[in-house]
C-alpha cells in the first residue's frame, strides 16, 4: 500500500506525529495539513447455490493461485453495495439481485505505517447470469460448504463460518 511521503498541498516532506498503531498519522511541518491512515473499505460476496459456495481463484498477487470469496476495494465515490455488485460482476460475470449484510470485519495491518482493511461481507441471495472468471479471477467454482479448499484470508473464513452456522 502506498504511503504518502510529501504534503499533498505544498510538497514538504511529512513528519510522523504519533507512531502508535492506533493513531498513526502524518503532518506537514510547513502548512500543518494532517494525513490520516484510515483503514480501506472492501467488500466480499457470499454467493450460495444449492448449498454450495462460490469461490474464485486469484490471478494476481498477493496469494496468487489461492481460493477466496469474490470481492475487492470500494472505489472513490462509490456506494458500498454498488462496489459489491461491481466486484461480483467483474470477477464472476454474475449480477447480484439481492444482498444482505453478513458481518463487518477489521483486518489490522501489523505494519504501523500500513493501512488496515475493513471487510464488509454480503450474502447474495439471488443472482443472474452465467458464471465465468474475469478480471482478477483465473477460475471459479461452487464448492460444497463441507468441502472448501484452504482459504488464506481470515476475514473470509470468518464470514463463511457465519453463513455455515446459519447466523447470516
Ligand atoms: Zn504542506
């Protein structure tokens, strides 16, 4: 994740004012502008069909080749639910007709200068279209919930557990 080194307004090198993970931020010693390192919102789609869950195999780093839920980052100026529909379509070719919030999970970056991510999981109750891998996905498949492959993202695993337990 890119970390700004220079002031957006005047170009002066920025200084760290608080190195703690909780309140890491940069300030400009010249014009005193503050730059916050807020976590970045991302969405994940839980698409179920006849008891099977749709997973995509990642075509790009990090963790290229591993299976995970379809999803991605919310774009600037984009509604969160719109981001869910867009990412699902880009990666799987499916149009979400209905999406219900499952849970919101924080991924805290261990690097104090790094941004964390807030993963917003939606269960897609109805969808249209023919599944085909696209964008950052090299393959996709519906897996029985009892026979899922290893998924390296703890936030995705937590969302799947909620659905398996029938709490979402
Ligand atoms: Zn400045």
